[in-house]
C-alpha cells in the first residue's frame, strides 16, 4: 500500500470517527469537497498547512494519518 493510500484511508476513518461529512471537513479546512475526496482516494497528498488543518479539525496528531496499523483497529 502506498503512503498516499494509507493517508487517505486514515483520513476517511478519522472523519467517520468524528461523524463528519466531507462537506463539513472541507469547510473547516477551507478546501473543496472534491479535494477532500481526492485525498481520501489517495490521488493527492496534502501540503503541510493542509495537514495541520486536517489534524486540528479531526483532533489527531499529523503523524497518525501515516500509521498503517490504524486500518486494522
């Protein structure tokens, strides 16, 4: 599994855990819904600024997006 796919899967997992829609997350992070979707699909990787904003919105540390084992929990 590629790093961008791990990121995307964890982003989606954290979003679900926070009971948040792509629309709400996009609004909080100030990006488009399409961009959130592309991140979750592993088609894009976020900038450091976007990564920080996603972390704050989803209440996780930035490194947690890149931990492969989270998918198994």
